[in-house]
């Protein structure tokens, strides 16, 4: 194939424009350059979610992870309740304040021990069916 170099002798760019014949010239910038201008259509086709914020992140100061306990675990919590002086026994009946050991929510998994009354901030419907949930904490022993 014949070369056209001879034809372009005396012309600075040999018909390729400024810098087009060297390196990575004439590519319209590198990387994401031009996505809002001349590469906009390719951005819409290949990366439509490229610009802008996506999703929502809740502020950490409003997040709370409640500490939970199951109804079936109440017997295992007795040593902690005794250490916090949050349990009161009268024969077969037991009253416990789970808030004093940091439990915020009582869940209904497991078998409930007989005769328990529990004070807790929140209790699920299944937990209320298995254990009596008190509105106010029991009186101190």
C-alpha cells in the first residue's frame, strides 16, 4: 500500500489534525471527561446511574438496635436479674424487670416458664400470649 507521506510533506500534521497522530490524542479526554457534554449519550446508554446520589442512609443518631430476649430464655436470665436486683419471687410467682438488665423487647420464641410476670418496654403478641406483661415495673424487693 503506497504511503501518503510524500504527498503531505511540508504540512505539519499530515492531515490528521493537531496531536491526532501521536499517543492517545483526539480521544475527547480520558476517563469520565465529557460525560455531561459530548459523551452524554454513551453515558445514558452504558451507565445511566453514573451521576447523582442513590439510596438513603439513616442518620446514626436515630438508629437504635433493641436488645431482645425470647420467652424461652427467661430461665437463663435469672442470674443476671438477681445481680441487677430486678427479680422478685413469691412462691411460684416471679416478677421480673427486664429493662434493668438492658432488654428492650421480649420475643415469643420458646416455652414460657410458669407463673412469670415481666416488665419490658415492648413485647410481641406471641410473647404476651405466653407470659403476662406488666405495664409498670414491679416494686423493689
